[in-house]
């Protein structure tokens, strides 16, 4: 039985206006995760993701560099209560 993991990842760098949310949506969907990617007013992107713990770990690893169009300086991972990402698929807002 797989373990469910929920995280909030804040991604800093050149991550807005470069397709970051679109590519994050593609990657998360491939991994079978649910959640969302949202631009924040400080120029970062917030990613909420939930699903199989191994798949969430793969997404976190991918977010450390993101798509080749982006330039990620750093990420901040916050663990959330499993079940707190209240959506059925992954979306980019």
C-alpha cells in the first residue's frame, strides 16, 4: 500500500513568464499527483502537490531545476497534513 504525502513547495528564481506552471502541471500529471501551481505576487511559484510519497519526491526533485525555460534559485518544502490538498487533479492557475 502506498503512503500519501502532501507538500507545499515555494519555488524562487526566474519562474514566472517562462511556462513554469504549465510544465509543472505536465510533470505532476505524469506522476499521477493532484494539486496546483500558482504565481505569487513576490515573483515565486507556489506548488501544492499530493499523492504517492515516491511520486511527490520525484516532483520535488524536478522542481529543484524546473523546465529548461526557468532558472530556479531555491525551493522551500513544507509538509502538509495528508488529505489537505482538496482537488482531484493537478491544475495551473
